[in-house]
C-alpha cells in the first residue's frame, strides 16, 4: 500500500492514462475483434482505408454489444435496433427516426499502429501523446539492420503485476525453467540495479559460460560453444518488459550477438492480463520452432502465476502476506513507479472536479 494505493500483486490497480497494446496488427481486421482492456469491453476493427478503430463495445440505446452487430463500410450497425455509429463513436443513423439524443454516443479510444502492434489509450483522450509509446527503435523491433517479428499472444488469468514482475525476475529462472535458459547459475549471480525514470532494470554479467539448450537453438550456436553473456531485464512501467541478452564468443571475439524478448502487458481487468511477446535480434533466427519454444517457456510461468492468483483469491489479503527479499528490489521499484502514475491521475481528476 502506497499513499492509499494498493499495489499488492493479486489486486493491484493500474493507470489509465497510458498506452497499452490492444493487439498485434494481424489480429485486427475487417472482422470484429473483441477484447477486455482495463475492465472495459472494446470493439476493434479496421476501416476501409485500413486504419484501426477501437470503440466501447456497448450500444448506448439498450445495451447490446456492438460486436453482435455488423460493419457497414466504416459504420457499426447495432444488431438489436439497427442504430449506426461511426468510427468517432457518434450515432449517425436511427432507423426508427426522431432526433438523435446528444448522449447517443460511445467512447472512441485513441489508437496508434506502430510496427506490428496497435496501441490503445483508455484514459483521458486529451493526454494521448503518441510520443509516450515506448521507443520501438530502442527496443530493437524497428532498428535498422535488425530482424524482428511478431510472436505470440497469451492470456494470463492473474493480476498484471504477477506476470510483469515475473518477466523481470531472474532468480526464478534457475528453479522454474529446468535449465532451458540457464545453466543453474542465475539465481545466485550478483547483479547491478539501474533506474532510469520510469524504467528500472537489473544487469548480470557471466564470463566464459556454456549456453543452455534453448539459447543454443535461438542463437544458432553449437552445443559446446562458450560465451561471455550479459543478461538485462528491464521494466518499462506500466506496459512492457524487455529481456536483453548480449553475448560474445570466447573463441571468436568478432562474433557478437544480441537478442531481445519484448513482452507488452495489458490488463484486461484486475485479475487478467494479455501478453504480446515479440523477438528482435541483430541476426536472423532460422529455428523453425522458435515461437513454439517461447510459448512453452512462457506457459511454465503462466501455470505458476495463475496458481498464485487462485490461492491469493481463496485466502484473501489478510491471510496471504507477502515478504520481500533483496532481489525483489526491481519489483518494489516497479510498484512505486506505477503507484506514482496512479496517484498523479487521481490528483489531476480531483483538481478538475
């Protein structure tokens, strides 16, 4: 709890005046796609010119989901009484006639399509500055000479802080992932903690180490290869985690490789989270099962996280205390950063009231 804001994973709230990924570009077409985002039903589709649209998925007349209706050009027709709404959320036609009430409209959420992601702003539309979207070039996904591709969408039945903190927690790797991405040396390895504004990360440097099986396949190296490796885990609060692996061959000093796993996290509500995972690297990854491997790896996390949420829900906050240790520094910083964002929103709304 910070300044009256509960940031305990399991029930933690989230800021609304932020960009979140609504979906991969490939997921949003001329067919309706529905998604819960920040506990709101959202209808996603594309206009005839290809531009993405996000509307509150409920007709203001009698409450029918728009997603049960149909698309007429760029206009959504409600399947109950035939009322039509444009991409701006305003009612453009009432078949039964009469004056259109001023309240006959719904929220049209700002959206920005960048690379292969569609970002959505669920808060005050006047604050929806696209410059606040995480820098895609810095992440590596639009970097010149790099190779990037959209990956997988997973849903986690848990509060968003649980998968967020999991993605930037290196100490669980040794015990949960059974040697897939480490050789048993990550949990106890020393690290450096860095904070850069709302970003916080840990950096671990390994010298002359063998590579675990999944990284060997990802990097296309022989099983006997030994490398100097840097593992960086960065949290871009509140919406994105970056796992950066850079390495140099011990035998071939000119062989330097860098691989990024980028996971956008979008709460669907207090107890559900969308994860949109992509990969970027300074080399092509020819391994045909790369995203199957990634899905299997992330699902090991999902199973544990959902178990934690279920037990938390059964016990309640009073009987599910949380005790942190030194390696949880990054998680505590994430919570403080997000709590500060929520606090600023609450202050802003109080002043405007």
